[in-house]
C-alpha cells in the first residue's frame, strides 16, 4: 500500500492510499479514500507530514490481507502497539472464521508511540447510523448511564459507503434522520464518505475493523472510539454468524494512542426500552438494510420485524418509523438465517415470557418460526423467508439498480454532502 498525499477539494479533505497486490484485482485494488469536511482535518492523524502515523490503514485492510493470505505491506509508519494487538486480533478472528489466515503486517517504519501526544480527556467518537445499537450507545453515554463507564460524545460520524452505497441518494435522508437523533442528544453528526467497503471481504466479517479505521483517523482529537454492539455479549454464536465485531476482538484494534471500546451488548428489548421516553429516537430510528429505500424501514424484512417485536416487548407502542404493521404473518415470514440471529430471536421469546407479555398470537408465531428455522439449520439448510409481502429478490435488485442509476444522473457534479 502506497500512502498518497491528502487531497483538498472545496470544503472536503480526502485521506487516501493506493492498494495493489491483492489477487482480487478489480475489486480489492486501486485508490482507497476517506473523505470528510475540511473542518475536521486538524483532528486527523494524517496531515501529509513526516510524523504521520498510518495505523488507520492497517486497521482498514487487515481483513483483506487475511482473506488474500498475503502480507500487508504499508509504505508508511505504524505503531508497535497496534502491530502487537493486530497479531492477537487475527488469531481470534482466524479461530472463529477459518477461511481467514493471519497475515504479517509490515511497515517502512515502526514507531514506539506517535510523535503527537495522546489526546486527553474522557471524550470519545462513534460511528452513528441512527440504528438501535448506535442510538443506545449514544443515549447511555450522553446520559451518563453506560455500564462500561460513560464517555462524553460531542461528535459522531455517519459513514456513506458502509450500509448505504456511495451511489445511493438515500444517504441524504438517512443522514438527516440520524442528525435529528444526535442533535437531541447534544452531539453533532458529521458526514463522511469512503470506498473501503468495496476493498474488504464480506461486510459482516469486516465492519468492525473498518469502523475502527474510520474512528482512529481522528486520534489527534480523541483518545478513544466506541463501537456499538451488534449482538448480546453472551451470544455464543457471534463469530459463527460471520461478524468479527465483539467484546473480545474489537479492543485488539487499539494502539498506544487510540483505544477501541466495544460497548455493552444487551438484548434488543432492553436497548429498545430507552425509546419509551425518547420520541425523536423512536420516530427517526432506521434499522432496515434490505428494503428498496435504505433511508426508511420497510417493516417486513427480518431486521425490521425483530426491532418491532423488541419495541413492543419493551412497552413501546409507537411503530410509526416502520412502513408496514407488525402481524403474526410478518413474524412467520422472518428468515432466521444464522444461529446467532436464532439465538437472539429465542432470547426475545424468553424475555417476553419472563415478563408476561400478553400478545400470544405474536409470541406463538415467533416460537413457530424459531422451531422451523432451527430444524433447517440443524439439517444444514438455509431457512427461506416465508413472507409474501416483499417483491422477489431479483426484482428488488433491478428496482434498486434503476433508482441508483437515476440518482447518479440527477446528482450535481460536485457531489455535495448534506
């Protein structure tokens, strides 16, 4: 990897590098960039000077190197503490996901610690999408009730190119919804763009290290980055599900100058309880990633149905953020595609039963679907979705492709951010 000088265009800055040598030539190689507003540049650890530290790039591509089973050679400066931690990180990921093999991470110069002093204070920065996990993390830390020790979070990042593709204009509306939530919690939301997702393996395997890379770019301002938990801490199938982001692996993406914290993983009903008295959070929540409009919640996909169930169990009756109502039919149509998701689903059943949840129709539908999917997973099959309310996957793909083509045609040439 060759580190390129930062590029300045109008009100934005691009931190960039050129990646080569990966056998997946077209997708994995080329220019890697991180673009953000110019006002954040003084916070960036990469200024284009001789004392820059390029740890963020090592975090960004460690999973790609493990996939290729080749060394990750960075023509720049890396910290010794990160290299030591990455060796342990790769051992944990490789044990849970055998398709990845540990790779040696090399640098032109290895430094004991960065030249710039470690940022002081108890503040942290997080990636914020407006989904339940990030809302829970921001809410509990800003309110001083986080179980891992509260950090002040004056600023958040919403990354365009992670869950919403770079060519999808839905990002602007999703950003505005997330901005309302962040503003209500006294935090400022900044936009960011990157093509990193196209250069790493399967996204559930890579998003933890990718998010750590983005947050660590700003270690001149912050000493820590917070990653919201995706699954419960006691879920035994987290790695099996394909996600490498958990309370054991994420902290090993830390260095001497920047700490990665993995937030506490409660179940979704417990997290959803914060929405009872948080109206802005309820109305602007965005959890869907399968619908045709990625700025909204379709209400029928697995993630939407799971979230609506969790909210109902937590005593939240306002489901206005979802386009379709919660019904036993939509529950029976959920695809419990992994044991981690099935374990999460059965956890909600136990949660509801332990609190005497009165809606037997929904609870019976949950139990029925769990039994069906568990039988298929035991037989080595992938449970199909039973929902008839969604268009076929092929048709949804064509519709989404057409919308993106139109959005590109209508977009201004300067690709202005929200």
